């Protein structure tokens, strides 16, 4: 009986973990995203290696391409969130992924014909950033339209799970293909992968979507900013996301440098570093699928502290194996923190403003990457990639510690105020 009961409990836990997959539209979307994101992560490996090869292992060149890809997100994502609140999200996602397909095809032709130059990669990264400024906030706010508000935490966590499943498979496969067939065919596969998302979006049943009311009036960006500013419970997680995104989340820059200049590995081994971090992130995503409501502020702050500590350990790692281990831990803590902050912001937002709120979340998380890449890239060039990793980890840890102290003082102040009011009433 005990064994049978344990099997039943495991079965229920498994079913609960994947409960959003019962929704046909979300199931289609997740399938397409696994293919598309796998192609994207294959492309990350190829793009980083291509930039290093064309620039003579320049950290500044790698920081520049990262900055060019994320600058449009910093400048234009709030406009993308405004569009997501005003227009049909499914249509916006279809157009965005079709545009990404075209961009990847152009780059593939340049690489396959052997005429690609560093400037071409810069232009590709900039244009992809323009598309992402619309696609990212639209995709994040579209999740609720597919599954409804009750399944949103689970669907969001599953989205992170399939994203990190693709991060496990994509870099490893990208590194192997890069070593065996070269960059051109990998870029071509990335172009094809975007079409998977286009296909599943058109296969969805529109009458089964939980459409939120479109924002009335002009859906001004400033209204979203004022709304967030009036909500301290949103300001704190967004502030943590901004600081950690700026200094701590620069692994697209630091990992290829760590692999090529410190451990002097092959492209395939570089893919393994990215895969190790993605595997930790996948475990973190699976853990967060059990979340059924809005996480407390302490969960957000605590996971930020954990990320800062593990990210600092990556800079210390003396061997390739140690680097893989610390990156696994960092992947777990980074995902857990990201999901906790995302859920606290998204589940606490007005649905009519969610596109603009999640656009702001995207700006402070991804939009800070250009500046962060230049800062960490400059430190890595002037000193070493380990110095860049230490800087990112320690600044993230210090910011999280300040937030933890601030939260504790805030709770103590509220407790004292409540006690004072009670004593005054009793008196």
C-alpha cells in the first residue's frame, strides 16, 4: 500500500507540474518554442565564436555585438509593450518571428558565401534587437491569454523550463555543428527554427484564448510608468532585476571568453559550459512549476542573494570541471530569482497595463545589457575575464544584501506602527 500511495503521489505531482500542457494552445506554443529557442541558442554559440574569430578574440568586439543586440530593447521595448496592450498579441508574434526568419536567412547567405564581415554581424544583431523589442513583452503577456490567470504561474515556469531545455540542447548541438560543418549551416537552421513558432501561432484556436480587454484610449507609456511608481511591491523586484541584469547577467559575454582565453577549449567544450548553466536553470524552472500564487517579497530577495553568491563562485573556478559545477548552481539561482521576480511583478499587475509593465520588466532586465556588457567587457579586457565575473557576482550580492536589509527594516517599521496603533486603540 505504501509503494502504491507513493506512486500515486508522484503521479499527481507530475500531473500538477505540467498542468498547463492540458491547454491545446499553450501546448502548441510550447512545442514551437522548444524548436525556435533551440535554434536561437545554437545561434548564440555561433555568433559569439564568429565575432571572436573575426575580431581576433576581442572582448570589446563581443561586448559591442551584445550591446547592439540589446540597445533596441532598452530604447524601444516600452513602445513594444504599448503595442502589445493595443494590438492583437498573436498577430504581433507572428510578424515578429517572420521578420526574425528573414534576418537569419540573410546572415546565413553571407556566412555560406564567405563574405561575412564583423560589420554584418553587428547589423544582424541590431536588427534582431529591434524585433525583440516587440516580441519579448508581447510573448510574456501572451502567456496569460493562452492559459488564463490561474495557470499563469505554472505556464510561466514551464516556459522557463522549455526555454532552458533548449538552452541545454542548443549550445551543445551548436558547438558540435560549429566544429563539424562550420557556422553557415547553423545560421540556416536558426532561420528555419523561427518558422516553427509562426506555424504553431497560426494553428491556435482563437476562440480558446483568454483575451484581456485592450487598453482604452491611447495606452500611453507614461501611464504604465506611473502605475509601477505607485506600487512599492513592484518597484523593489524591478530594481533588483535592473541591478542584477546590469552587472550579473552578462554570461553571453563572459562564458565564451572564459572558454577560449582561460581554459583554451574547443567550440564543443564552450557549448558544454553554456549547457551546464542551462541544466541548472532547467532544474530551477521545474522547481518553480509548483508555485501556485504570487511569491512573497522575501523569496525574491533571498533568491537574489543566492544568485550573487553563486555567480561570484564562477569567477573563482580553477578548472573547467569546477566552472561547469559553479555554472550549474548559478543557472539554478539565476532562474529561480528571475521567475520569482517575474511572477511577483506579473501577478501583481493590472491586466490592462500588463503589456507595459512587462515591457518595463524587459527593459530593466535585458535593456541594461548593453551598458553591463561594456562595463564587464572593459574590466575583462583591462584585467581578466575572472575580474569581470567577480565584479558581476559581488555587485549582485551587495545589491541583494541591501534589498534584504531594506526589506527587514520595512517589516520592522510596519510592525512597530501596527503595535503603536494597537496600543493607542487599547489606551
